[in-house]
C-alpha cells in the first residue's frame, strides 16, 4: 500500500511538472492594443500670397516729391505713395500672384509706371511682424519710359484692418 501511495505521489508530481513546463513554454495571449486614433487635422496655415494686408519697405524712398510707403496684394493690388499729410493709392491693373512670387504693374498719370517683381521669403503667413516676408525689385518709370528709381528691397507685412 505504501508502494502504491508512493507511485501515486510520483505520478502526481510528474504530471504537475509536465503541466508547469507546458504552462511556462506556452506563448502569452496577445494583448489587445487600443487602435491609434487618426491624427487630428491641423487647420491649414494660410499662404503669405493669400494674406490680406500691407507690405512696408525696409528702405524709404521718394520719387517726384512722393514717398513710396508700400503695396498690397490682397484683397486688391495697389501701391501707396504719401505726400505731406495724405496718402494716395494707385491701382495695379496687372497683378500676377502665385504661391512663390508676384508681379505688379501700376500706372499713375502723374508719376508714371510702377512695377514690382517680388518673391516670398516665407511660404506661410507669419505672426512675426518685424520679419521681412518679401524681397522685391521696385522700378518707377516716367511717362516717356525713363527709369526714375530702381532698387531691390525687403518688405515687412502688416495684417489688414
């Protein structure tokens, strides 16, 4: 009887050892991962070419006693000249504006033709109001086509009101 008990005990120990080995070697059940939510779409940052506002030159110049104070591209393209106590806007009948560059041609009966050929230094609208965002060549010609002024300058942008 003692022998049967010992054999029974050894059989149980053997079965327990086999089960323990199988349990340790069995792969762990896969952990169900939560699905990653889709990325939140950021609102599209507007392009500088689409920004409404005024571009002011880094260098002030005067042509025929009129001071050039800048230009706008949106909502309408025009150049601005100032005289003592007033400002005059000259509409640009030719305005080609792309995401990277622009060309303006503005005719003024008193001054002549103003052309501005520029490129955007920053693609997207910036919140920094002290940073140049445009580099452009400004040319002013009189009615006979003679160049009165031509220079390259950097321009800062101020949002429209």
